[in-house]
C-alpha cells in the first residue's frame, strides 16, 4: 500500500487521497452529456465488472464539465477497483472482508450535529420555490440510451421505523420521474427500508426519507450488508463508525422529520407517499430500467413506490457521485460485505478453517464466491462443503460456491480455474441444491429457462469442490520455486 497523507472522512477527502496515488484518479475538462455518454466513456476507462467487453479496471474519473449542469461535477468509479477500496479503507485489498467483519463486531453509533455545522446544507433549495426541479439541480446520468430516465445510483437512503425508532441505510435505484418525484425500487423481501415503508403505508402515513449522495466510502461499503449479519433494527451506519473508529455524523433534515449524512455532497429530502405508484419507464416507454449488476439491462417495473421531494441541499460546488450498474464498483460494494458475512458465519462453526473469501466479479459480488479452505487432518474432509452450505446461509442471494485449497489464490481467476481443471471431477465434486430462492435479477431463474424451475427467482445453488482429497494432498504439490527478493533485480516494478 502506498504512503498517503490525506485522512479519509468524507467524499472530498477520499478524492484527495486518490490524487496522491499514481494511477488511481484522472479528470477531464471535455464537456460530457450525462445522457448515456458519461457512462459510455467510463465503460472503456474503468468500469470492469460484468460490463460488456471491451472494458477494464481503471482509475476513478472526474468529469468537470457536465452539459446542463455548469455548477457541478460528476465522479464515477470511486470504488471500481478492489485495490482502490483498500487505499480508501486503509487495508490491504485481500483483507477487506476481515476489516468489515471486525467493524460489525465493534460498531459505533452515529451522532447528530446541528444544522449550522452540516456541510451538506450549505445551499438549500425548497421544492415549493418557483423553478424547483431535481432534474436540473442534480446531474444524475443515464447508463444507456434505453434507461427509463436519469438514475441516482449511489444514494444512501436513510429512514426510520416510527414505532420503534430504529433506523437503517441502504442503496436503491432511484429514477428521477418529474421535477419533484422519484421512483424507488425495492428488491422483494430484501430491504429493511421496505419494512418501514409498508408499516407506514398500512397506517396511511408517508415515510420520511433522506438520500445522501457523495459520502465517505466506508459508509457506502457498510450500507451494503444484509441479514443475517445485520438483522432488522441494525443500523449499518454503525459499521462505518467501526471502520473509521469514530461515529458517522448526521444532521436533522430541514423539511422532514429525519436525519441525513452531515458531510454529504447532496441530500434529497422527501417522503414515500402511501399507496401511490408510478411506472418506472413512464417518460421513455422503453420497457427498460437501467443496467443491473448481472450485466443485463433491468426490466422497468410497472408499479413502484414514489418519493415526493421536499428539498435538495448540497455543499458549495457539489460533486455528484454515480456508478455504472454492472461495474466493478457494484462488485466491491456488494461483495466485500458478503465476504465478511461468510467469514463470520464459517469462523463461528469451524474456527481457523476458512482462510479467505472472494465474492467474485463475475457474479457481481452477489452470485459467486470462492472459498479458500484449509484441511489439516483427515476429519476435515467434507467440512469444506459444510463451509459452502454456511456461505449460502450467510448470504441467501449466493448461487455458486467454488472451494479451493490454501495454495490457491482465491482472488486470481486463472489460479481458481487451474484448480478446477486439475483438482476437480464434475461427476464427483459437484453438489446441487435445487429449488432454493435466490436473486430475482438472474435471467436464468425462470420457468421459461427450464421446466425444473417452478417460479421466477428459484435457483439451483451449486458447490464446485476444487480441493484435493486429504489423503491425496502429497500427490498434488505445486512446483516449489526458490524464495528471492525480486526488487533487487527489478526495483522499478516493486516500488
């Protein structure tokens, strides 16, 4: 890890940190259209993930001149590299799952600061003012020309249960529908905010909600934890506090009875309106939403809950943060918390056996995990599959688990495929678990794909055991090379 000076505690300090590290940040003064062009550019620069090739993992990118939004800039790709996430969270990239696991176990509650100290409220726009239009205030891009509209893809959505006072923060796809309305997509049965929303709606009441954009990356990563690691009532902002070892600062909203992240670049204040729904693509009629993490264009939903916007606040000269839906950025935000959850559950059951986990890029950080497992004695044989079963329990949306030995790098796809080629027999080492609920955005999980699938979202979870049987370990030793210091011979490659 490079030596850096800037302490990361908000979005702007994160950008400054990247500027200190060669190859991690670029910016352009070339005018860019937020409608499809901006994402089209970054697709080539650094999107990676499940984006259609050609793409690559590259630097974060700042667009200084966004057409139609002369007073704002747009940043994309802040977290689109695991190495970059490591720099921003002060942890080697292969240890990030362990960092988050530790943060969950040492969570720190957020604190509230007064409005006058909140940088996110340096400028305030009220929805009842003449000319108010969130589409003009917020430079939200579209990923493709088919998108249902401009999307906020990195909004930290914060709301509370009116009965219990419990609060939660999650990330949702938010489409700008009009000058003061947004649609909000909830994955069925998977988000705590949806529980709060339904509870308020049953009572005929709106649910106050704030959307903070451009925050400390520790908040963005921590917000992506899911049950059972963070059950209903667990505020994921406490995880960011655990990562930074200091509390996240919130501030009261100016128009609703809710709080927002005090140092955000933008905050949208609004209410989820009870019993009001909108067609996601009502402004385009494309039938599409936006590209989702599996790499396919999302299908527009016919009826989505509506947020009525009450105000937009922001810092002076704000920076809009966005992501490409299927990019490596999603892999890191979803995948690293997944790794932490799997590490936590397996460690409790069989301490010391699971050495590491990688929520692989090919699965968007959700569908595919590689488990590095160590067998130390004959009785460990078979426990590797138990670990895989626990991984499915730790993260219900997981579809495929690959298990490798301690001499295989789980973060190196070539090494994993080598293990699968030389340590795997399909009829012996594959385990199928059919008829299990997975994630609804996988297009292969439909009755149309296979008559064995009873309903959309049902999948066959699969374990690929690419480990050597314990009694044969001495026959599968990799060629051993002499340990040397290569920096003596090629110092420029090891600075």
